[in-house]
């Protein structure tokens, strides 16, 4: 059963905020809430997309595997959905997901999501906007991987994280360095070397705490672009 505060968190998301109350209540009737410990596999790529997931608390890693290799695709933080495209298309999951912290998650049956999508114009519009944003973020991420070397990718990642953290020059990495390396298309060893290479540009690393003391120098090296770097996510 969905608790009132969890329902309020769901309603606050852009994707659900404009839909009719009756349709929102219809979604909640089939939904259920669950708490997962860290390290739990939520979905496996290739499986049917039975649910749309909403992360209310914690963090979830989206990852993919092929021929014995594995890579991190994204990390999902509250409050946000994941696997929306698969739910709408009734298609197999293209990624796997696992909790990396204790998580509070709401599961919405994909069949209910599709039914409301066909009935509620505001919800359908919000879904299109959400998927459009995800597509643009994917294009930017692909450009980042294909057009930049590993040092440039790390430098721009640090600048984005600093901006999202308020621009003070001090912030904490929200993901393990092993996962960060995978996300940036690097090995953990290459990530460590890249951090050392960035030291003359004012990058100081103490565990997961990052301090940027020469942001202008780092920016000159990184050459951030609004057509690549997604500062909104």
C-alpha cells in the first residue's frame, strides 16, 4: 500500500503532476511500495518490462553487460523514474538495475501506466517530454564518450558536479570511483591516473571529497559545451 507521503512525492514529479486525480488514483491502486537493501538486483536486461520504478530514497545503478563485460550506464537518485521507455513500449529492459544504497521504491505496473497514457493527455504529454529529455541526455553522453579523451571527460564531469552542488568548488562524489570509471569509459587505474594528471589544474581528491582550487584553469582544459554537457542532470 502506498503511504500518503510517498504518494505526494510521486505527485510532485513532473511526469505525474498534471494528470487527472482519478487517473493518478488508478495508478496508485495497482502500485506497491518496497524497501530494498543495498546490492539487490531489481531488473535484468532482456526481461519483460513489468513495472515502472520510482526511486524515493537511496540510489540505483543502471548497468549493461555483454560478452563478459559490464558497464555503468547511469545512477538514479530520488525522486525520479527509470525504465520509462520500456514500460511505455511494453518492450524488454535494455539495462539491468541494482540498488547501491538502501532504497525506498514505488513499483507501478507497466500495464496501468500504458492504460493511463492512452487516456490522460496531460500525462501523455509529460511522458513525451520526459523521454525527449532522456534522448537528448543520451545524445550528449554519446558525444562526450566519442569526442573527448578520458582526461577531458573527467574534467567536464567534475565541473558539472561542482555546478550542481552550488559551485563552491567543494563537493562529494555521489558514486564509487569504480562506478565512475565505468560510467566515463575508463578503467579504475586510468581514473586514478587521470585524477593525478589533473592535480596541476587544482583538482584535489580526499576519498570521495573533491576540491577544485583552480576552476578557471580546469575549465580551459575541459572546454565545456552546452551541446555536450548536461548541467540539468
